[in-house]
C-alpha cells in the first residue's frame, strides 16, 4: 500500500510536467504550421514566358536565362501553307528571337533580345512587386514588365521626315514601348493562371487612322499533367478601332487577336515549349498590333521556345 501511494504521488508530480512539455510541443508544431502557411508560393509558372505572354516569374539572382524562340510559317493552305507550298510552314521562318535575361536580384530581371522580324532590338525590365502567400494574406502575385523595342531595318523613308527641303532622320520613330502588369495566381500544384493589362505606344504607325497608343488585355494559363509535362496557352485582346474595322480587298479582316496553345516540357535546367500561334511576331509590339492570320483558315504557326539557365 505504501508503494502504491508512493507511485501515485510520483505520477501526480510528474503529470503536470509531462503535460506542459506536450503542450509546448503542440504549440511548436502549430506555430511551424502557421509559419508554413505564410510562406510565399513558388513556381506559379515554370518559365518567364508562356507562349506570347510574360509570366510573373523572374530570373533568380546571378542567373542567366538564355532563350531561343522560333516561329515557322502558316500551317494551312488557305493561309499560304500546306505540304506543297512550304511543308506546312516548316520551310518558312516568320520570326526568331534570341534573348539573354539576367537576375540582378531574385525580384528584378533585365534582358536584351534580337529578333528577325523587323530586326527588332529589345531591352526589358521585370520586377516582382508582390508574391502570393500560402495563407492567402496575399492571394495573387503581381509583377511589372516594361520593354523598349527599336526597329533596326534600313530606313526606306518611314523613320525620317522632310524639313526645310532636307530629309532628316528621326531615330525615335523607330521605338515602341510596352508597360504591363502581370497578375497571377497558383490554384494548387496543378493549375496556374494570369491576367495581363497592357499598354503599348508606337512612335510611328504606317496608316494615319492607326492608333499610336493601344490597350490590350491578356490571359494565360498552365495545367500541369505530370511532374514535367503541362498544357499551356495564352490569348490577347487588343482594343483598337482601326484593327476592328480594317478589311482586305476580299472583305476579310486585316488583323486578328493573338492566340497560342502548346505543351511545356521541363527537363532539368531546360524548359522546352512546343506550340502553335497565329501571330508571326514574338515581341509584344508585333503580336499585339500586327497579327494578320487566323486559326480558322490554318493561319497558325508551329513554334517552340527553349530556355536554359546558367548560374553565374
């Protein structure tokens, strides 16, 4: 009886200590879970571009992203493609873009690209303003994008004017500017989407009724099917009375909205995208203002993007 009383006394003494220790452990676990929920959402997209659309992603600090984008010619015969014409566009090159993008910080990216179409030389900046958090205290990610594109083609009179009987060059007429906000959200591990309010200003337009400044609204998404395979797509609607009304001699539209669909494959340090798009140009100045083909007549072009990261 004495031993039983002694044992009971020991349990009564130690029980509060054990309970307190267990409570501390539970609080620690709960605290850790709370901290996890406040973490930033990573990898909303796997690359800095979907097809045409920029994503909210920036290049990591001291990392160089080398990018190659290629657009072939039109696939369908009604749009100048077909087997006999150009092997469904494979023998035609609509545009090629070679770009270098560098992460100054994890949130700030700068880049430079050269493009075949109009020999466009592009400089860009991208800043990650807000990041989505797991506890939804910040439900979306917001990134700002800006670029300057200069047409470096030979001047055939477009980039100069007659003043006092002399033809004077106007280099600034070659330039166009893009300002864009990228609002993205990752809905779980499989699906991400974004919306892109965009403004583009061109210093020179060929037609007097065309607008120098144009607003556009883009949409993009990524659906992950396996660890390294996803379906991607983006679409832009350009708000332009001139583009809505412009017609060819046969009555068909002159301009169309940009639409791209494809698949994305991630292999280690590479992100490889195979897609089709109806826009010939790759930079915003081209696909937002000068998409002249439509999917309904086979005006889509097989294309690919390749991205390779190098840690410097």
